[in-house]
């Protein structure tokens, strides 16, 4: 069961669908929105809690503070931007929570090919590439995330 699910707080997209699932299973869902996006047509109406912050950097910092892990689903421009930031923070040991990519329909395969090329060219070490879990099966990916959490994080109930 998802015990706590912080995300951007929008009512559309795959993360909103995941928020709906978390809420339906009894989880708590916290939306973190920058002030500029705090509008009725954007905010998910079923959130357990909504936090409005000043801007996008504050939103990312707050989501990072609350999250036990980072699950990255296919998405638009914000997806690779936020992934790169979380990943670079992990590389620098600033944040050590699991990061996982759901490579549904091979969505992230071009990114993974790029990372393989970067590794082969000497721009990325294997440890840094291996910090991100990747799977095409959501059930397997959740199991991999849970395996990387401490027992208290994986079983909070």
C-alpha cells in the first residue's frame, strides 16, 4: 500500500492517475504546487493535503523532502528535468532515496541509450547509471523500490 504520495498536485496526467489509485487504496496524497499553478482547473480535487509554495524550485525541494522514493512515469518536459535533478542529487549523495523509471512502451529507451553512450564515452560511471532502477513492469518496479527501502520505510503500518 502506498502510505504517502507527494507529487505536483495536478488533476491530469499519469501522476494524477497514480494519485487516484493511491487515494482509492487508502493512501494519503499531498499535492505540492507552485503559486502560479494554484488554479481550480489544475489542482487535483481529491488531495488529502495541498501545499502551495512560492515557485518550482521550492516545489521540487518539498517533494524531495517528503518522498521515500521517486517513481518516474512517462511525461513531458518537466519529467526529464526533474529526473536529472534527482539523479544528480543522488550522484552527489545529497539525496539517497531510490529513483525508478517505468519504461512503459519503451518510453525511456532513448534516454537509456543516451546513458549507455555516455558511459561508453567515459562521461558516466556505472555506479551513477545503476542508481536508477528501470523496469517495464510496474509491479516488478514497485518490488524493486521496496527492496531498496529500509524496513521502516517499506512497511510503515
